[in-house]
């Protein structure tokens, strides 16, 4: 089972299906369809880690710890975290309501359409 983990000191590890259900039910605008694509399919279709999909690094790169940092001292000094769901919801709201212009990262429209067609067979 693939899990998606937050680097934060919270219990936010979700299975693939839990992450999909959470995002579909709580965060996505109505009529949004999410596509979960296996890592091998992304790599076979030249989807570039970190460039085409920001914050995605394939397991084959063995970089699982890249985004992890020890925050014990900060937590001991009083650092607290807001719920990850709140952060995700606020980020999505900003994207939909306040962001203008083109995104400088992420899949271009043509590659996104190509990948959706591949998983919709």
C-alpha cells in the first residue's frame, strides 16, 4: 500500500484511497475529477519529477528524506501546527480566487490532456 505522508509532526499519513477520498470530498471544487496515475506510467511518458509535478520525486530516485527535517527543537520551543486540512483548503481557495496569470510549474495543458487520456482508456 502506497502512503502519502506529511513531513509535519501530525498523524497525516493517508493511504492512496484515503488521500483520494479526502481530496475529492473536502477540497476539490464541485465537478472536479482527480486522476491518480502510477509512478511507472508517469515515468514512461516523460513526466519530469519536480518540474512537471512539483514536490513529486519517484521512489527510484531514492530521495525519500529530501523534504524531511528534524523539528524537535522548534516544537520544544513552542512551535505549533495548524491542521493540514486547513492549509490545503486555504491554498486551494487562494489558487481558485486570487491567483492570476500562468503557472510557472506543473504539467502543461497538452501533457495533462495526454496523461488523462492514457488513464481513461
